[in-house]
């Protein structure tokens, strides 16, 4: 994975250098998203969070690890050896709350307790919960909850990663929008410069009034101001784009010169794909959305906690049995309660059970709260989907209207220029028509950008469904 990541960065870097050799740096939307996905700190952070969740599962499984222990000791006062002991023990916790033990103990000395057994002795034992912790206990709950938490983290990180990619992609198309507006203003300035030159020549020949040169110069100055503003906006959006560009060594990609988009608003596949996207998202169930899956896994965690709290109503009633066999003696296992054994029964019953009742009640309330959160999230997703669909359809309609409007303004400007050439119009009217056409062109660019951003919202919403 690391090698693939480095290879991707090298390919993108070479792409930049190729265009740099042609006096410009260019990047496409797909290349930009690949950089964000593989190198952005937040994307890497989300991946690490999933690894933490997997480590939590391993940690919970550690509660079932066998435990090997040993002890060595001696007590001697005034030359009297009170005791000398050596023992080793292996404890094996099992899934069903039963604990198995096996060990060896050697004990010798002059001051031993009467209950102690001299010499070496082997033992095997079992502890069985007969009520509380038999069906469910903290060890099983911890492992179950860690597994659910891992799926919960996966759901959360998937949504967060897709939100990051959505923000990045929309930032890219806002950048493209500002660049196309900047190019539009550049073209307007060039046209206005030529018109001013032509107007001055016709004035010198006595064909136009002096006020026409003032009108043409005023129009040029207005366009130059708009050009500067468009350039400033393009630079700002380039800086915003830079926030998403990172290197393999987790350093931000410093842009030493302006970069330019390799894609255009009009070339996006969204214009042909949006209907398929609308049909596809109709088949999705909100239950399968990763945001809802997050709450589903949280419900499983809370349900596990409720089961664990219910165990507190049961009495703690444990049975322990140990079989002994002295060193160098023949084993005699049966009957179990006849010879070489030790057993015990331990009973604990909380009298009022106030802690158990309160804990169980709180666990149930948390489940109800999570159900409310789940229903709200489903409703929120449904509303967002409908909003994005309406936006997408509305902007698609606006694109057609804006395009027709732009054609009309172009025809009006062409007609006005023809009348002006025939002496039937004025430069003021031409400038007025030209201003309207440029406004319409900017509006057309803006609507296309809004359409693509709405498409991206719906596209990444669709990506957030697990099925």
C-alpha cells in the first residue's frame, strides 16, 4: 500500500512537471481527488482510526488469554525455616464464564499451617458461575462491544472521508468556475481594447464624435476592473485548493506558480449521468446508509450493555472444584468428592438491588435515545436526498434557459453592432448589450458550477450507502 501511494504521487508529480515544461501547471479533477484521498492528513487520520478500532478488538480478546503465573518464597528466622515454597499455575478463562486452572505447588518448612500440605502437589480446578455471569459477563460484553465499535468506526470514517472528498471536489469546481470567469473577463478586455483603438481611428478620420472615445475608454476601464476582481477571486480559490494538496511526507504542496484546471465545466459527465444517478438513488434504503449504520452498531453496543446490566439482578453463585494429586502418588480421580479434592460454593445476593435497577434503567433509556437519533437521521437523509434531487433538476433546467438567454443576448449584440456600423445606433447601446451578454455568460458559468456541485452532493450521498 505504501509503495502504491508513493507511485501515485510520483505519477502526479511528473504530470505537473510535464505541464510546467509548457509554462503552466495543470491538474484534473480525478488527479486532484486521488491526491486528497491518499495524502490529505484527515483522510489518513480516518484510516488510523479504523486501525485503532481493530486494536480494541485485539485488546478485548486479551481477556480470554491464558495466564501463567509462578511464585517462589522462603521465610527463615533465627535459623528456623518457617516455610519454603515454589508454585506455578496456569489459568484459562473460557467464553462461557468458566475458568479452568492447573498448577503445581511444593511446600516445606517447620512452621506450616495445619491446613497446608507438605511436599509437592498437582492440582486441576474449575470455577463455574451458576447464576450471574453464566449467560453473559464483562469479558464477552467487552469483545462484543469492541466488534460493534469497529463497525461503528468504519461507518463513521466512511462518511467523514466521503464528506472530505465532496468538499475537495466542490472546491475544485469552484476553482474551475473562477478560472472560466477570469478567462471571460480577459476576452472582454481584449475586445474592448480593439474597440477603443477602432473608435479612436474613426474619430481621427472624423467619422465618430469625441464622446465615443470616452465611452469606449470607460467600457475598457470597467472591464479591466472586473478582470482584476476575477483574477483575485481565481487566486483565492487556488489558495483554497492548495489546502487539499499534500505530499507523501505529509508536507503541504507549495505552489510556486499558478496552476490551472485541466477540466472544463462543460466537459463533465454529470450532464449525461445525472439521470442514471437519480434512478440509482431511488433504489437505496436509508437503513443501509453508513450514517444510519453508525447508529445501528451503537444500538448493538447499548443492547450488549443492557444484557450485562441485567446480570446484576441475578445472585452471584459460583461453584469451585479442585482435584489434587500428591507428587509420586498414583492419581485417584473418581469419585470426585471422595478423596484429594477441594470444593466451595460462594453466594452473594444484593438485598435492595438499587444499583442494579438504576443501571438497567439507564441502559434502557440510552437505547431509546439511540432509537430517536436513528429516526431523526433517517428523516434528515431523506430530506437531504430530496433537496439535492430538486436542486439538480432545477439547475439542469436553468442551464437550458440560461443557454437560450445567452444566444438571445449574442444576437442582440450582433444586431446592435450591425446598426452601429450603419450609423443607426450608438456605442452606448453596444456597451449596454455587451454588458448584458457578459452578465449572462457569467450566470451561465455559475449555473453550470451549481449543477455540478449539486450532482456531487448526490453522488457522494450515494457513495455513503453500504449496499
